[in-house]
C-alpha cells in the first residue's frame, strides 16, 4: 500500500513539475515552482485566512509567522517527489519463520 501511494505521489510531482515548466514558457532559466501556499490559495483562499485565525487563536503568534509560513513556501513538486521516493523504496520488515 505504501509503495502504491509513493508511486502516486511521484506521478503527482512529475505532473506538477511539468505544469510549472509549461507555465514558465518551457524555459528552465525562468522556472518558478509552485509552493504549497500557492496551491492552497488557488484551491480555496478563504480557508487560508480561516486557518491563520485558528492557529493564532490557539497558539502563540510566532507559530504562524515565521514557522507555518516558511513551511508553506516549500516548493510542492520536489516535496511530493521526495515523499513519494521515500514511500516507494521503503523496505518491509522480514518476519522470522516460526521454528
């Protein structure tokens, strides 16, 4: 199951990377990778404001800025690729045969 999820994440990373490359005009010099924050705001920008209000109400102010905002600036395609590779090459524990 973990390997299948890893392959799905790898395919999603490749798809996002190709989409970002296409949006940059096919130029690697001007390649701008989409961040988690950008994707989240594209999908539902109101929920970003709601999440910020909730985090600032529940935790100290410094948790949102700089901690969470820094994490949200991570490029999405490389993150998905690394997580997918970690899941895809994960080894199962071998069970010892019963004697």
